[in-house]
C-alpha cells in the first residue's frame, strides 16, 4: 500500500532527446508527489513537485505529468543535456503517511 | 552548500568499533531525519525528530542510536555494526514534519 514503483532502473538518452521516468503508487491518500535529483557524492535535491489538483506541472525543461485515475506520475526532461546525468527518485506522501515513500531510483545518462 | 552539513563524509569502521555520525542544519527547520541509502533500493527512513522529540523509529536495529540535542543538530551513534550496514547515511531536515526535505551530502559508511 505504501510502495512507489519506479521505472526504468537505468536510462541512456542522447543529448537533445527526451528522458521519461515513470512511477506508480497504490495509496490513494497520497497527495504530494516530488521528484529528487541526486548527483554522485551529493545528497538528493528537490527538483519539482506536484499535487493531484493539476495534471501537469512544468519548470523549465522538467515536466511532471500526473494521472490520478491510473495512479501514475512521470518526469519528462526535454532537450536532455549531459549535465542532467544523475539519479532521479520519485516519491509520494499524504494521508496517514506523513513521511515520503521513495521509489528505487533511475540512473540517467545523457550522452554528448 | 545545501544548508545541511554532515560529517564525516567517509567512515570505515570495524564491527566492534563505536562511532558517531553528525548532522547540522542551518535552515531553521524543526524536523530532522536519518535515511539509509543502499544501491538500487529506495531511500529507507530510519528516524524522525520533530522539535527534538523522536516521532518515528522504523524498526531500526538497536545498534543504531539517534540523538537530537536541539533542533539544529542530529547524531547517529553506531556500535557493533554488521557489513550489511555499509551504505550512504543521509541526514535531512524540513520546516515541519513532512515536506519538503533538504538533504545533506551523506556519510559513506563501510563496515569491515
């Protein structure tokens, strides 16, 4: 009930391409869905977050798409750059689950 | 700087040693957290402190002992660890119990 399933585990994209990472959740009480970006040797940093009252949120090249009925949300990175190479974690919280439940991460490599 | 500082960055310890991890946050937050990060696994929440009081202990073995003397400092005391405890230990803080989380850069722990 508390799980957040993330895919793919790893992703390789050419520079300028679109990177897409997907997450699915089970707990219908979840109402906050952030994405974190982690570079090697660093802690995760909040990248972008969405609440279920909207279906999409865009910040620069990063977009979250949210499908409440399917209980899925995804991160799209447009015009991917080598500097975007990092590990990305989705997460969710809400209802009685005050703490974030994290996905297992996606290691993104953007080739120059 | 992330606003959350962790020391040491790296630690190698034997199974019979006693060591402590330190975390300090400069963000004026009231909640602090310890997470364990292992390869290809979701971040695992270990402990939560809110206004210096421990509010969550996610079935963490007693060989891990947290201490929160004030809202800015958090320690994780380690003793008689096992090799499977080798991981990246992340400290985080938030304005209140919940979101969003600000992470430190972690302590890479190796138990030999």
